[in-house]
C-alpha cells in the first residue's frame, strides 16, 4: 500500500475516533435530548431541553397531584409519581423544569475517565458542582443517587446556595443531603431528599447530565415539569404539561362548585357526581359569576366544558 494512502487511512480513522469520543460525554448532547423529546414543538434551552412556559410553573402550584396523575395515566404515563420524601419545607410546594443528573457507586476507571473529560472541558470542583453550574432560572435539579444517604449527601449548604442562586426553585434527590439546618435558611431554596446525614459524599461518581433518570418508581426526562408538594413529586412530560395543568384546573373548578352544592345541601345524594346537562349548565353560570377563579382563559374553559359533556368515546 502506498505510503500516502496509508497516512490518509490513518488520518481518517483518527478523525472518526475523535468524533466518537466527542459524543461520548457525561453531558448528553443537544441531539440526544431532541431524541427523547421529539414531540415537543415549543421553545427550548440552548442545551436542547424543552422550555415549559413560566406561567405553567406558577399554575402548577395550585393543582393537586391526584388530578395531574389521573390525566397522565389516561395518556399512558403510569410511572411519573414518587413519594416517601423528606423536605426542607414540606408545606411549601414548588415547581420547575427538570435538569437531570445520574450518579453511581464509584469505579476507578470510570471516575478517571469522567475526571479527564471534565479537565478537557474546563470544569472545576466536584462533579456534583458540575450539575449545579448547568442550572438555569426556573430549573429543578433532579438527581438519581440510587437512594444513598450515608456518604450519599449530594449537597451541603454551600452547594444548596448555588442551586438557589441559579434556579429560585430547588432539587429532588434520590439521595441524601447534609447541612439541612443551614439549607432551610437559604432564600429561594426548597428540596426533597431521602434522608439527612452529617457525612460528606464519598464513593459516588457522576455518570450523566441531562440523561433520562429513574427516581424511585418514576421516569424523568430532561425538561419535564417537576411538581413537588407535601405528599410527593410528580414529573409531567413537557409535551403534556399544558394539557395536564389545564385539565387539573378544570377538575379543581368542578370540585369547588360541587363543594358549594354539598355545603348548601342542594346536591342531593350526588356528593361527587351527577354531572348531567343541567348540572353543567349551572356550573357554567357559576363560573360566569366567579371569573376570578379561572387561571385558564374563558375560551379554554368553554372548550373543556364541551369536552366534558361530549360522549365518552369523543372525549380527549
């Protein structure tokens, strides 16, 4: 084989190898995120994550997990909820867009590879800090720490303050935290975690940023709308966020109307049902008398009211 041809082949092989290495990164590429969220047609962050609208993050705080869960289950999403948490502020719900991280038990060869990649990319400090540096305002850091608490404390108060500064939201850790007392005093920070321990994290390594992760029995994709409330956390796919929140708001309105009828004793024995044409008409008039109760537009409410009255086979 001529020398010039041999050099060309080696050069091409090296270029292909370099290209393959460039894609073998801890942080998932934009193309990979697009792969897992291809149904999303709205705005995205530069990293590729779906950017659910700010007003949906605000509206989510006023709906119940049950109502969102019921809608998602009807769409085939049955693995989106997880309970059994400790929280910095259990009675203060919060919502955000998921930026995910995956941690595993430390293995030296893997840890060395990750460290080398971080050096090449100019990253500093521990790999748990790498994730925090990626956060944007309105994000929620969602970390799969495989339930480790002792020496599984992904943050202390210094990193907690970093999350607060970047997000004004918080974190969901299937792992532990330390400095819980100090973290509770940090403004704009809430978080759900498996347990508290005074130990520092050890024998853990970062294996992925912005990758799909498992949090207990829930599956989380980067960009999901995270809703954390007193009794648990639900992860809402970005493509279903507007519909799920809207449907939950509609159910809230139905419940409020129904509660009023029950209180007045005018609901007969139909304490939770009896939704016939006459009751829907009364419901519509009640909304007209209380427009301040609407978080959605009146047009959206009218459309949902029509869907609710449609024959079951025609409902969305």
